[in-house]
């Protein structure tokens, strides 16, 4: 009986993560291990903000569908089609998000879902806790 209850609860958790994941997400913050360990000074933060204003608008987006497929790409302002697009399948088991190869079905990337809300998705690489990606829902 215990095993039945535990399996039902884990199934509900994985379904809720999967349902919350559906839609299009824009990468808003990405930190590598090196960046997450470094503290930026006030001067560096001011310079970073000033330099960001002169860049062309380019975003990285990822779209998750109900059918278990996803597409990730880089989109420029004023263009419908993205560049460097990558289509793959995905799977959510408990709080782990797996990117799967379309042909073989093997996991190519694995992430832990740290936070998922209606507007925010925060994940980190299974092998590197310090590599954090934050996405914001756009649809």
C-alpha cells in the first residue's frame, strides 16, 4: 500500500512539473561555475549595464510542447525564424528534466528543476550545481 501511494505521489509531481513546463521560455540569466563564484564590484556592474545597451536584441528561447518535443534556438529582433535551432525530445522524472536525442532516445543533457512557477523556470546541470539557467515564460 505504501508503495502504491508513493508511486502515485511521484507520478503527480512529475506530471505537475511537465504541465508547468509547457510553453515558450526566454533565457534571462545564465551563470557558469566561474561566474557564480565571482563577486562583481559596483564599477563592474555599472559598466556591464552600460555595455548591454549597445548590443543588438538577441534572445535564446526554448519551447516545450505537450507531445514531449522541444525546440531551442537563438532569435534576433525582427526575424521569425531562429538560428542555431535544435529540436529534441524531453522527459520530466520527479524534479529532473532530461533532454533526449530524437533518434536514439538517449539523454543528452540532464537538469535539476530548482524552481518552476507560472513565470519562472530555474534549472541547474545535474553534474555541475553551479551552472544555473533562469528562464522567463513569454507565452
